[in-house]
C-alpha cells in the first residue's frame, strides 16, 4: 500500500514538486494573513517580537551549520579509505 503511494508520487515528479510548492505557498500566505500567528503577545525575547519567523531562520541556519561542520569533521579523520582493514 505505502509502496504504491510512493511510486505514484515518484512517477509524477513534476506534479509532486508543484504540490509541495503549493503547500508551502499556502502556509506562507496563511501565516502572513494571521499576522505571523499573533505570537508577539507571547514572545519570550526581543528577537521574536521584531523579526517574525526568527525561529524558522534560526533552525535553518543551525541545521546548515551542523551539516557543514559534520562534513568538515568527517574529512579531518573520521572518514578513511575503504581498504583500511585489509592491511
């Protein structure tokens, strides 16, 4: 059942991409129309008040940094050649 569902979207890649963009656009418009979810009354820091979407930006930048730092750390010595144990 789930395999057929995945294959359906895999075989219709253009439709899947357009659907994802549509959902993203819907949520952005929904968020803007609600005034960025009206969370200014419940803000804990000044950043939340003056920069709507702060936590989304913070999460994206943090995730990107984790990926690049992990790759850098991996290339320093964690990754080794494939025949390491054959010697």
